[in-house]
C-alpha cells in the first residue's frame, strides 16, 4: 500500500478529526502534505538549539507551513498563494497519526468547523 493510500485510510478511519473537505484537498495536493511531513520529521529529529543539546518536544505546524510557503513563493514568482492556511492543522493531525514519532508534537485545538482534536 502506498503512503497516499495509507493517508486516505487514516482519514476515513477518523473523519471527525479533520475538515470535511480535507480528503478532497489531500487527493489533489498530496505532494504538499508529503513536504509538510518530511519537514516535520526532520525537525523532530533535531536535538540541538544553538549551543544547547536537547530533544524537541513540540513543533509549530504554522512555522513549517510558512517555510513551505516562502520556498514556494521563491520558486514560483507567479504572485498566487498556493499554500493558504486552511489545511495546516489537518496536515499536522495527519502527520501525527501516520508517524508515531510525531505523536503529540503539534498542539491541536477543536475548531468551529468540526469536532476534532487529537
């Protein structure tokens, strides 16, 4: 089973944790989720900050998203925002479900659009 299919299985198993339209978005933009997940895993493996060495306990989904947005804007100077903020939290939730090492790395809240939380 490929990773995209696995992601969709996770979504179907716990739809209450995600925006109703996230599945459709993910099917069309899986490459964006993959990049988010790759960056999250890389950051979670980081064990230093300046001169101190310690394991990271939390990550900022929004900071990962913004770094992706910046990289995308630099590469594609079209002026159109390809990464809006709509699915940041959903990508964080899915990354934590799919990667046991990321469990609890992102703080998530219950939003007004669904009864979600992790």
